[in-house]
């Protein structure tokens, strides 16, 4: 079998091409913005509360239903193993942010939900995000922030609709 010759791109050219592609990719910019905002929010939360919440912990929060969510469902929503989610849940239980309670629909199962302290911490975290949003509104201007909010709202609605369609029509 004859091997195909691979053209190697010199490192500086590749780096320029990669950076240009990343800059042109809207979702790459969105991911980077989300990471930077998350880091800023976590720094404020740590300074104000003393809690050592990490980005891996905050990745879990949006996937926890207020009435509770099974560990296996959390793992599925995050796309990680049950063991990985279990470790995050243990960390957050130790901080008194999450608790496990019996599933009222299945006596063998447990649900993960926010503890009373966790619900207060979530409200505090959302307040921190609101402060960061207000800072960004000043930095980029009200019209830009409103356009961003509209665009993200439309994007989220579309993606959630596609997710529901996928769930209702499994392959």
C-alpha cells in the first residue's frame, strides 16, 4: 500500500491559520467568552463566599432540576461518566450546596438537588453574573448588549427546540 504524502505546514503558518480560523468562528468566540465570564464570576464568588467552587462544579449547575435530577441523567446531560459526576456531587455536598434525596417515583433511586444553602448560593451567583452583565453593558454599550441578549435568546430557543425534536424522535 502506497502512503500518501502529507504536506506539513510550518509552525508559524499553522499558528496564524489556526488563530484566524478561531477568530472567524462565532462559536469559538462564544466558548471563550463563556470561559472568561465564568472565571470572573468564580473569582468574585470565591472572594465573597470563601467557597472553592471550580469551573467543573459550575458546569453541573444548569443541569440540576430544582426538584432534583438522577446522577445518571446528570452524567448524560454533561456527556461524562457517572463516576465523574458523582465526584462533583460529593464535592458540592461537602460544601453544603447539594444534597441527595430519595426519588419519590422510584424507591431505589436518589435525586441530586440544591440544598437550602445551595439555593441561596445560586441566587448569589446569579447576582454576581448580573453585576458582570452590567459591567459589560457599560463596556460594550446598551444596544450591543441588547442585541447579544436577543441573539442568544433566539439561538437558545432554536437549540432547545432541536433537542426536544431529537428526544421525541429517537433514531
